[in-house]
C-alpha cells in the first residue's frame, strides 16, 4: 500500500497532541509525516509559561522531544515555516525553498497576541507574551526596568503579570473592561479577585482605555488614558487577547471568518476537504476556542478522520479552573446567567475572601453556570452537574454554602449519579465509561487507571473526582480499599500526621486514647514515634517515647545479627580531619571493633556490646564527633566530591554545600531514610542522581534532582529545577522534605512516593515552586522548628543517668552476654556461627 | 516452698522501663522483663530469640493483637505472646515464661 503524505504545519501544544494521538492510534505507518515547526524548538507547554520566571527552563516546559518524534518516524523540520499553499497541485512551499506534496494537510498554526493599534504600541520595550523567545525578550528588557505594565486583565494578562512580578518589577495591570477576567467572572468575583491581586502588590487599573504611549518623564514610557490619567512605566506587555494565525489559509483561498479564523466543519475539515485545521487558528461554528482542551479534542478528531473513524468535533465546554498568582479562580458554563429566566445564588465571604455564585435554570432543577473565586474545591462537582444536566438538590444553595458540621449535611455529588458519558477528564477526553472499562480490564488502583487512560495527567483538575470514582467502583466490586496502618489506628500515616499537628499531640498515649484502641504494636509505635519526632523533635528516649522506638533508635546504634551493635559517627559531607580519623581508629582498636568504610563516606564500627555503647560514644564525642543517625529513619549522609576547591573540573564548592546541608537536616526523622549527594560538576562523582536529593553544580548555580534511589530498585532522580542560587535551593529542599514527611506512607522512600504521587513531578513543582497548596510558609516554619530543636542524641544521653541505665546488658549483674562470640578473619573480628560458638575460644575483650 | 519453685528477688521496679523491656540474669539464665504500668504488671520471657539465635528479646517492641499482649523480635519481627511465650508465626516454637509479682517495689520472679 502506498503511504499517504501527511504534512503538519505548526508544532504548538495542539500540533504536538495531534502527533501524539496519531502515534497512540498505532496507525503512524500509514503515513509519511512531515512536521514544520517554525519556532526554534519543538512544542512546549504555554499554559505554564510563567513558571519560566520562577525556575522552570525551556527543557522543563518541553512537550515534544526529537528522539521521540524520530522513533515515530516523523520528518521534523525545525525553524522552517510554510509560506504558501498551492491547493491545485497540493504542494506547500517554505521559507527555505522546500516544496512538498501532500495528500492531507493539517494546519495547526495557532494564534498571535493581539496588540491594540494605539500610537506608540511599537516602541522599544513594548512586548508580547506568547513564546519562549518573547519571555527572553521580556527578561532582557526587565533587567533595566523598575516598573512593568500588562495591558489586559484577562486570564493570559494575569499570567503575564505574575511573570513580571516574578522578575521583581513593580507590576500594574491595565484593563479596558470595568473588571478583571470579564469573560469568566461577574462583578462580585472580579472585585474579589482584584482585591486579592492587589494584596499581592500588583496594582490594578480597570476601565482604562489607552490613547497613546509616549516618552515618560520618570520612566521609559508614559501611557495616556482616555480619562486623562497617565501611568509611567519602563516595560509594557500586551496581553489583550489572541487572533488566529490564518494567513496561509486566507492567501490560498480557504474560507475564513469575518473576524479571522479558518472555517472548519464537524470533521475539522476546511473548505478544502484535503486540508484540516485544529486549535486556535480554527473557527468552528463561528467560534475560536482559546483553550488547550478543545484544541486537543480537535486533534483527536482529525486523527480519527484520517484513519477512517467517525469521531466529530461538536463544540467544547469552556469551563476553566486555574490558579492565578496563587488564587483559585473557576468559571463554569453560563456564568453570567444569560439564559432566559436564569436565577442566581451568591455566597460572598468577605472575611475569608471567598466568592461563589451558581446560576440555575428557571425551574431550579438544572445548574447552568458557576463562578468560584478564592476557593474552588467545588469545581469538579459543579461541573458535573452542569455538563450532565444532573437534577439539583432541593436547596441548590447547599452546594456553595460552607458545611459547618452535621453528619448528614454531605452535599458532594455522589459519583454514582454521573452518567457513563460524563467527561471526567476533559484534557484527555476520558469518560466515566472509559474509566469503568479500565477497571474492568484489571486496573486495581487510581494509579493503574491513570496509567491506562491518562485521566488526570493533564491539568490535574479532575484528580479528586477520579479518585472518588475509582474507589467507589472498586468498592462496588468488593475490592477492599483499606488504608488503615494497623488494627490500633483506623487512619493512614498522613491522617495521623495531620491529627498530631492539628491537635498538637505530644505522646503516643494521648494519641492512642483519643484516636486509637488496644496497646499499639511494632507497626504503629515506631510510626507514631517518627511522626512525633518529625513534628516536635523531642528527645526520643524521654519516658513517653522510649517504648515506641525500634531497637536501633532505642540504643542509637544498629543491631547486628548477633545482638551486638554498629556505631557510625557523623562525617558531614564525608570531610574528616586526620585527628578525627585517628580518634575513630583508636576507639576501634580499644574496643576491638570491626571497621568498614560505608557507601555514605563514613566509617562504621561493628561488634559493640550494648553496655559498651556509652563509653564508646563518650570517647567519640570527646574527640568532637556526634551521632550519625545511621540507626534512624532520618537523614543519613550528604555524599560529596571535593568540588572546585581542589578539583580541576569542579565549578562550585560541592563539599562546602554538602556539609552545610548535612548539618542543616541532621536528625530530621522521616517516613524512611533520606540520602543526599552533591556533585561539583556534571561528571557527577558524588552520584547525586541516585539520591533522594541530588544537587549538581552548573556554571549558573545548582541543579536539583529529586527522588532518586539506589538499593533494590534503582531510580534516577528527576531533574526538578535548574540553576538555583543556594538560598532558593535550600528553601525548595526544606519544602520538599517537609512535604514528603507530611504525605509519605510508612517506610516509603521518596522514589516510590514520587511514583505514586498524583500529578507526579509537575504536581510537586506546583506545590514547591508555585505554592499551589499555599503550604510553603508552613512547611518552612515546621522545618525551622526541627532544625532549632536539634541536639546530638548521644551527647544528651551521656548526661542523662536514667537513660544510661537502659544500656546495661543485665539490670542485676555486671556480667556480659556469653552468647556473643567473635572469630578473627582478615585481621578483624566477625560474629561466630553456631558451630564455631560451640568450639571457639572467645576472644578476650579489652574492656 | 521447694527449691524449684521459689520466689526470687530479681531487681527493683526502678530498673524497669515503662512500656518497654530490660534483661535480668536469673542465676545463669537471661530473662526479658516487660513492664506495663497501666496494668501494673511485669512479664518475664526468655531473652534468647530462637529465630535469630541471639539474646535480644528485651529490646523488642511490645504491643497487642486482638487484645493479646506480645513482644516482637527486634531481629526478624516474629511475635511472641507475653502471657505464655507462644509464637504467633510458628506454633512449634515458644519462649520460656516466668510468673512475676511486684512486692514493695521489688520484682519477684517464680523459678518454676
């Protein structure tokens, strides 16, 4: 069979989705695909563009990857633009002189920012916000600027304002309409949004009609408004809407809309059936869709059409939920109540800054639209009511009025009420029916369903709904979803963590009497001991805590197979003085301990008897050492290379940073042990990428990798963010560790935690960098508390006679355990086996 | 009282650690002692871990399973009931147990 020549013009988010869907369909081999990408890089995420100024790089934003495209067999031409289409001969011509024949052509040329044609709009330092090149221009321009103005108070304009603010400029938003986000919000919602944004230090000017832009007196520009007022600024960013890029179509005679846009039918075909158009350049039913989800749907429709399917584009819901500068904003359906007879319910909480409105039908039975500002937890439920025409409860206002108690006051929409056709994930077009199919085919968990259907892996807005739905369905099928940690507590680890934090519980006893039953066990006791230590960092051998600890924590050493212990002093960053080495050597020799260098760049001393631990530690502490927490589910080591101080290739002081980090986080208890690595250059001698937290020096700062692991199932850390200064790096690590401590499961390393984290790396970035959960201040202060409360547990123990009593082998005798027997091997001791014990002469201990 | 069934003074109640264990010598035998102040009870079981072949039982965590008190081996986590020493994982194995009582803050153990 002859392959069809398929030419795709444009590689933005929608263009990329088209290729992805074609690859997913398994029909790629039917086509010779050529992709023209006019920008100097493949598709990237424009939705999160502003994160470029809060740490994300072009690589972080990238969606299309050349290796992947090549593996699909695509011919990709980067930096090459199609300049004309000859429909008679079915050929495209490019700016580099290429001419190419097509059987089918897909136009995914996107849009360009609309710049109002006011005099002076083309002055220097007047910019737009659309591409990474635009961002670089903004960055360059901002470097000499104090003030920035964004023209346009819509969704994109506010995103752009965040970008300007992140660059450190005094930020203004100028909007022509009388309120912000006039398309999505009403007056009440717009007012609240304005107040919240102004609280963040962004000045908002609404109802402003810019007349001209001229030279300023105190700043580069002066903007003059129709009402006579003026505003001086160094930088102007236009973000006043988009216009479809329809030139190619227009010039080759395809039908375009009166106000622009390539006209398409339900098959996404243009007026020439061989040519399709998708995304923001396409005009369907007189409408341009400026959101990514409808573009994705169009992309899938065209793939279906090309491989003989019947899927059609029948419009899209324009409901949105987003976080603007940390503020929740959502708008659903007919938010303004344009439908005849529509009625509103409004809830306006000025104290807490929450505004909610629902628009219901004349009969009060149907939800037509909604607006949420300040808190948008109800979005998923309201959207399902609106999309599926589900009958509203008798008092619809209960949907938005806070529920102040009352067990049966549950107003959330039961997932069982949704029809099978209900769209759960609009980004990836996944219906309730598709999710049930996935469970039917064997998916056992939310993660399975996500992997199978891609649901909730786009914007993540449907996460909660998906989880509820999957758990509901699993329960219906009799699959027990038990997350209790043990028979004594009907809670998850995170539940207990939150209870301990909120109720400020300080002991296991009080937690058990208030929230548990029985006596506890070897599962919940160390778990609660660890949680209490993570939260309050009290001395672990205090009377209420001592019975909770595993033997390693109890004796602050690691029990070996014969009941003896190993001892590991802390060696921060692996840096150790000759005197300290000698001191360790002397202790090893005096107590006849087996010594071995560990993987974490320190020295382990084996074969210490219980009663020897205090004297061993006294000698180590006198030599200036402190406990290494090798026994705890806590920070272990920060491995490092020597870095730029000595190494010819090093670009920064990795050893210095490693020591600082190890001293900062030592003693921090967590769901499991935590290891760090810091490398001074990309040669990566410290193997940082195999650590929970890995840091690698670059010419411009530090790259941060998270959630790597050695051990049984090795995992490379994910590159979280690049080129950080030290202060920001430490802030992110504080947040990361505390977020892991808060949400990790018992004995879950960060690698597994990350793999089960809904939304994965992107979600973690949102939490840690964008403060998506508004949690960072709390996490940082919690970390500060743990750091302040640090003390060397061994030092404390040596000064505590009661605690020391515990280190007696026998409470009523000075004798030693005669079952501990050593054999000499390679010049050191090792435990005797059972046969050897029966014949061997015990080695005399020196103490 | 006979010589094989006598009450011996083992140690002071202050030698014990509440809700946890310590070890005492009963003649040449190692005994793990667990003190539960809420129950005002001291349990005595063998210190030797028959799975790990080491004298470590007093360093295990105590807990309950469906109301029955146990100690979990610190080496390989098998559960032994404090009441009768039986192992929940292996019915063929058990720890020796002794009767105890507290008299005038002294821990008395029955040698039978």
